C-alpha cells in the first residue's frame, strides 16, 4: 500500500505542469478521485479488520454427518463472508460430509474405514460414536462441548399406502420377532447395519432395554434377544441408500417396516414424493440422534476458532436452516410446515429414553457382529427305538416332533451358513453308531440335481426313521462328531455340534464318559473352539450331569425338557450362548 501511495503522491515534473491544459485538469481530477477512493477502501479494510484478519487464515476443517451437510454448508458460507478472527487471523470454515462410522473407526482402528477421517471439528449423527471412540481409544483427542447441533428421534417408517393409521399401542417388542422359529410373530423390522449406522445401533439398544424390562430371567432375555438379532440380520441394509431402496420397493404382501430417524423419513419423502413413507412413533419412548459438536484438536488457535464456529451453528439463523431440513431444535422444536402432520409427523417431541452407556454400545456391536458371523453346525439326531414313543397330547411320535422342530430351527440360519446332518443310534452304518445324511455345506449350495442344501437337509429331517431295536450310543457319536469338526475347522465361522436325543447314553460295552472327556481334551484348543450343545428331551432322560460335563469341556451347553415341543424355544436358548458368552467375558 505504501509503495502505491508513494507513486500516486510523487511530485509531477515542471514539464508536465507547464503543458497541462484543460484535459490535464480532468486527468488530475480523476487521479485524485482514484487516490481518495483508494484511501477510503484502505481505511475500510484497516479499520474494519483492526485487530483481526491481518495475518494468515485459520482453516477450520469440519467433518459432519452427511444429513447435516446442506444446512451447515450454508452456515459456513455465511460465516466465511463475515468477519470472524482469532489473534488477528481470519477463521475460514470448511464443511465436509463424512460418514460418522468412518470417522469413529478411523480413530479406533476397530472397523473398516475409507480414510479421510482427520478433522478439527467432528459432528457425528450420534454421541454413541464419540462414546465408542472414548471407550476404545482412550488417548484420542475428543472434547465434547455440550452442544447438540440438532436432534431427531428414531421412528418406524412404513410406506404411506400400507401404513395403518389407527393402530393400537405399539412397543418395540411388538414389532420385532422375539419368539422361537415357526411361532407367530408380528411385523418384520428392517434396520441399517448397526456396525455402520446410529439408527441401527439405536434399534438394538431400544430392543435391549425393552427385553430386559419384560424378561423374567437372563436365559429368557438372551433367547429373545437372539431371536430379535436374527430377525434383524435377515433384513439389514448395508447403508441408508440401500434402506431407502428396500423401502420404496415394498409390496403389499410384505410391506417393509424400517427404523430410521424422523429426519431420514423426511429426506426419503423429498426424494420419493410419488411413494412417500409415514413415520410411526412407539409408545415406550425412543432414542434421539443428537449430533454433538466435538473438537478434535488441542492447538490453541484451532480450539478458539472451533468455539467461534460453534457460536455460529447455535445462532437463530443456523437453527432456522436446520429446521428447514427436517431436524428438531435442541429444545425439541420443529417446523410444522416441514414435518407436517398431514405426512404423519407429530409436532410434539416423542418421549426420550436415556442414551446407552459405553459398555452397552460395545456389547451391542459385539453381539451383532457375533450373530452376523456365519455358523458351521453339525446336527445329530437320535433315531433309537425310544423315538417311536408318542408325545402325549400331540398324536405325534418323538421323532416327528423332533423333525418338525429341527425344520423350524433350520430357518434360523442364513443362506451362507454351513450345516450338516447325522443320525445316530447303535450299529446304524456297518458297525458304526452314526451315519452322515448330509455333509456340512453352505445352505445355498446345490447338488447335482439342482436342489439347495437347505432343501436337502429339510427333506432328510422329514424322512428320519427310528430303529425299533436301536440303543443310544451317545459317547462314541460325540467323539466322532468332534473329530470331524476338528479336522475341518473353519476359523471364520462359529463351529458347533448340536445333539438332539431322548435318552441317556445306552451302549453296553461302549465308550465311558471319562474316556470321551480325555479324548476331547486332547483334540480341543482354546483358539479353535467347538462347543457341543445337547438338547435332551422326554422322560427317558434321567441323567443330565454327564451332558453338562461334556458341555463344560467344550464351552457348550446342555438342556433338558420332558416336552419335545419345547425344542424350538430351546433352540433359541442354545444360540443365545453367543450373547451370554460375550457378557461373561466382560
């Protein structure tokens, strides 16, 4: 500025002065005006920025959950057009849309990430992510400011043309199946993968709380939670885009019901005006996505710049923009012209449940991942003579009841699960006490005739025939099955032996319990667990203790009931071991 000012103030030469006429006067006047205007502009710049914006800009990198992107990008644009400074340096805010799980896993290293997870400020869609980071990466710089940028509750979304607007009271346990396979269950609820989604993880949390309150004991809770997890797994979407696609393609015969945020329903409707969804608010409360404002730097200028931008996002204008995008304000306020009652939204804020603890978040994600892991199960069914006995009150034999219950249990497994089927008694296969009816294969695999392995096993179960003179060679069969599963162990799956029997070990001159336990001990390895789960049923089972010892030696379980019709419920208890084992490790 000084250099230009010196040039314009330079004294003209005498020659120029002598030759200056009327035209020169106009030129001199124009030059003077330039000087005056220049000084005025310079004065505005200097005085308007006195004490700030005189040095280098402070670039504030802000990673926000994608649904916040449109509103906060506008806020940042206005912010940058204004005069905001720290220590004489202008603060420039750059808003980037980054998946919340991507950032969380980038910090902890505990999950898949696409990179680009560093930022000065982080606004995820839920405080669950910051709690997960704090519990798994204690040295991470995570400063919670107490500011919730916006709020939106989790709701049930149904296509408007299928939604029932006059439903009775509905709770979370009403809409997610928690019963044994084959039993009548309500609507099937779909979620976005809880490992990647706050709405999905929030659903698990809500279910956990509802089931803990309604279950009389831990075994019942674990069984019902297992059923719920398996049901949700079948309809889980990889991301929100896939969830929107699944919702829009719903048919009347199986209309989808999806858990998503209220704001996500609004966004879905904005993009699918010809096939809108209607939100449903459950009566036992819900969880809110709270979009916390988190600072991830300890540098003085960055933290102060972050504080300046935090003030901006809390302004009335910023809140107006957020309400326009279908969010609720920090105090629950909503714009009824955006979240309209005609579309099914409620102006009043639904009841809010407490947020999950750090340990709950970790437990839920672990349980989901554990249940997601494909199973590898060898099922062994007793075909001894006692299986011909009739089950009182059913008109069916124990064999028929067992086959039906096993067929229903087959529904619990995903297409990529691996299952095999043996039958056993005494001397059923050229001196052996067991016989393979179907090898351990993926259920979606096909045989040479084009039949899926699921159908092959289902047919084999229905065709099981008891041997009238057959006894119960339990111990030899246990060992043979353990040897088979050890030889073909798959570390990326849960390897399990499932035994269904109606009697105690009955094979005179055969293997004794101590010999079986010794051989299992030699074969077993902590890094290659193969739990044996036994379901014993009927009045002929007199001694559960040997089965419990076998279960204890393998990390499995033993169940006994006099009523074979209870096998379906016991199936759930058996598979809930995945949840119970994780809880026991804590």
